[in-house]
C-alpha cells in the first residue's frame, strides 16, 4: 500500500464549501483506480488547516490515476472549487504504509 497526505489551508469563511468539493472529487473516481480510501481531517488547534489522506493499493496505480486524461477532464469543476476554498497551493507528502490496523 502507498499513501499521500495533502495539506491545504482554508480561506476564511469557506468551511461550508467543503462538502461540495468532496462530492465533486467523489464524482471523478473511476473503478479500478487503486484508491482504497480518502479521509479528510481539520486541525483542532488551527481549523484553517485541512489534511487529506489518500491510500492506494500501490504508488504505481496512484501515479497512473494522476495521469489519466479522463480524470483530468473530470477534475475541472473540483479545481475551480479548490481555488475558491483553499489559500495557496497544497503540500503533498508521499508516504509508504508500514502498518495498517483495523480492529
């Protein structure tokens, strides 16, 4: 498994736009992309900070998903919403999964 943490900063007053963005992103997903899960968090000490952890079967599948022209086209609405909601560019942190536990 492979994961990526995406860090963003919300523009003031844009918290209520997050559900719309999540729906737009969900609509771009295609079967067989390798995406296992996507979970978004807000920092309790700094609510303007938003973190999204995306987990994939493999880094190769994640990179192929990034390059898929069908997905790129479908992301146009989500990118516009991201520009409205987030302040600045996201930070991407690539992660190797060393343990995954679910009781």
